[in-house]
C-alpha cells in the first residue's frame, strides 16, 4: 500500500506545480501585452496580441506539465 500512496501528489506539490505553470502562461502574455501597447499605442490591438500569446502559452504549458511536472509511474 505504501507504493500506491507514494504515486499521489501532495497538496503542496500540486500548489507549487500549478503556480509554476501559471507563471509560465501569464508572464509571456503580460510582456506581449505591455510591449505591444507601448509600441503600437492601441489598447485593443495590444489586448488581442496578448490574448493570442496567452493561448499559445497555454498550449505549451500542457506539454511542459505532462513532460516535467507529472510523477513518474512505475518507479
């Protein structure tokens, strides 16, 4: 039974890994938003660019979380 219990993630691990993924998604989105807002001086265009970057980052965060942040099965 102890082998089965070690496969589960603790609440602390879930919060830590979830926060890491959130940072990976939010930072590029905010940087793209503010940079395009300063350069283009148009809030609507900057919001659209930030939204597109946000969804691209969300796609990459799924791959990153599956590869690096999940517990290994069978070890």
